[in-house]
C-alpha cells in the first residue's frame, strides 16, 4: 500500500504524521518512506540514525515513476511525505497512491486553500486510475478553546468533496508530535523525560492510533 500524505500549505503536520505512521507500521510490516519535499527534507533529517527496520525515509527526485512503482511492489507499505508544490514528483505519487491522507489544519483560509489544492489534484487522477485511491481528510491542530467550532468548520470543508472521506478522529494541537520528530522517533515511540507528561503523551498516542486504524 502506498500512502501519500500531502497538503500544499506548509506547517500542516504532514511530516509529523508521515514519520509517526512509518515508525508505527515498521513494527509489524516491511515499510519504507519517500521524502518528496525538496525544500525542507524534514522526513529525511528525521531518518538520520534510524535503521531500515525502524522505518526511515529516502529521497527521490525527477522522473520517479519506475522507482516508486518498484518500491511499492517490494514493501508492504510505502509512506510518501509530499512537498508543497504541484510538480512531477507529487503527480507521480498521486498516480500510484492507494491512500491519500490530506491533513487540514484549523485556522486561516491559507490552510483550507492548501487542502483544496490537493483535493483538486486527486480529482484529476480519480477518473484515469483503474483502482482510484481512497482519499481521507483529517483535521489537525485543534486547540482547546474554540476547538469545537474550528473542527466543525474544517469537517464542513472536507465534506464538500465527494471523493474525500472525513476521518472521525481529529488531531489536537499537541506538542508531542514535534518532540517526537526532534527525537527522531514516531509518536508511539516517544517518552517524555518528565513523568508528569505521561498521561498527555498517552492521550496523543491513543488519538494517533485511532486515526491510523481508520485509514488502514
């Protein structure tokens, strides 16, 4: 299964989700990751020091169709962290994707526009694929105050598109994703050095696993 995680807006939690998904699936499956973000290479940096069996990302650029198709056949799952550009790499990944996960961060209209750009790209490929990808929208970056209204606004946006299924699970604006990336681990591997944080980390992990179960 090739899972493409994409949004044309930066800071939409793409890499946080991609790295944690890869790390989690690596526990029981043969998996690999592809970093298509030519600007930041955040997933590639996260992979430094990780072993193949732990899940790590590699770089692909240019005409990646044959290599990406080969990788998809060689592994149980391939996780693709897309950059924020409409280019040949993301279009190739979209053409080969089995699942497209589009995070929609609550807040400004820029976040919604980034979501719409990827949905529009998915629409281009649905009619020409023998087995169209399953496209999911997940709300991320939810804050406590006013969170309910923000979730409803984001879910309404997602529900406007007939090819996109809104996930039941929303991802709160939790610091643990960033700390996991900094520690070069997945969210479920992360352990806070402060015991007082344990229950909050566990809540974030439970939330993440519920989201992952919905797309698998």
